[in-house]
């Protein structure tokens, strides 16, 4: 399992070159953003902007390829100790390209 430069777990969504991988969160290092927030972890302004920017970059990448995620929640974002955010769980994603 690789992580693309845009912060999306390879194999986590159905593109012809990337088979569906139902357990992508087990293969990508990091902790759910939801778990960090639930543990009352406070993110500073800079860290919040970095994580938000990475999530937006992942969504832009998907949209450029005609994919709509449809389930962007803190449970579907993993944040590594390094601060790297990865968008996972594209099980509800749809391809809108005709």
C-alpha cells in the first residue's frame, strides 16, 4: 500500500489502476482525525491549516479524475505523527466521468 503525493491511500478507491482495498486504514500509518479530536487534542492554527490543505489537495486530485468522495469526515482522515494527512475510505465514492 502506497500513499500518493496528494495524500490519498493508493488502493483505497476504485480506479482502473487502483483496486478497491477495504482495509486501507490498516495499511496507512496514522491515527484517525476523529480519535485525536475525541481525545481533546487541540490543533494549533498552523497544524489545522496544513491538515486542511492536504485534505483539500486530495479532493482536488480526486475531482480532477472525476471521482467524488461523498464521505469526508474526521473518521476518514488519518494523521501521521509527522503531520501528514491521508484521505481514506472511498467506499461511497463515485466516478462522475462520462
